[in-house]
């Protein structure tokens, strides 16, 4: 039990102790979102919108076209999320760091999937 307590205590201190971790995770979040935009473009171009699984993004891409729809969608998304995360990070660094870690992991899997789909599509042409 003492080992578990020590691990949890160390994890809590590491995730809530320094704003540097927050800014690094936030920078990674931006980079992974840029890669998501790029990989989404590769999968959807020139106009295969039905491949997009997010219905809100799919609607925006149909209305605005590619790549403009991806750029506007991502910019709006990041313009809302980054200030919200920075504000929240100032109040509860531990929780926002956990949220960023989970978000980054999810986006890495999404980007990886998109590039695999693109490779498969390219192989079929």
C-alpha cells in the first residue's frame, strides 16, 4: 500500500508542480492538431467528405471546401480550447495536464489511423 501511495503522490506532484509541463503538453496538442488537419486533408481530398467521421467537421468541410474548411475548423477549435485550457491550467494544473495527456494520446491514434487510411487509399489508386 505504501508503494501505491508513493507512486500516486509522485505522479500528482509531477503533474501539478510546474507550468512548464502544461506548456509542453499544450504545444504538443497544437502540433498533433496540425498533423490531424494534414492527415485529414490527405484522406478527404479532393472531395471524399463521407470519410470524415465527425459530423460537425464533415458539415464544415462540405460548406467551406478543402483545405479551407480544415484550416478554419482547426483555428476556431484551437482559438476556443487554448485560452480555456490556459485559464483552467492557472487554477488546476493537475487536471488540465491529465486532460492534455489523454487528448494528445487520442489525437496521436487518430493521426496514425488517418495516415494508415491514406496509405491504403493511395495503394488502391
